[in-house]
C-alpha cells in the first residue's frame, strides 16, 4: 500500500491548480474574442441604424413635400 506523502499531495494540488489556471486562461481568451466580436457587431449595427434613420428622415421629407404639393393643387383647382 502506498502512502500519500505531503510532497505528493502538494504536487497533485499544484497540478490541479495548473490545470485550472490553463482553463481560466482559455476562458479569458475566448471571452476576449467574443467581446471583440460583439463590439464590432455593435458598431456595425449602430452605423446601420444611423443610415436607416437618415433614409427615414429623407423619405419623411419627401412625403411631406408631396402632401404639400397635393394640398396646393387641391386648393388651386
């Protein structure tokens, strides 16, 4: 029967800690990549939203101009 010596217990604990640290490092790297990707996506969506808002404003102005012309034609007729 083999006994667990304090040294072998400490080595086992160090191996466990080393494994856990490596897992944490991998998790941190994955989260950094995911964060970078999400920030990029957010910037893209913000730019798309701004462009859509600008187009919406242009369309609103054109519709209001058309309504104004129709009203003036109605009053002129």
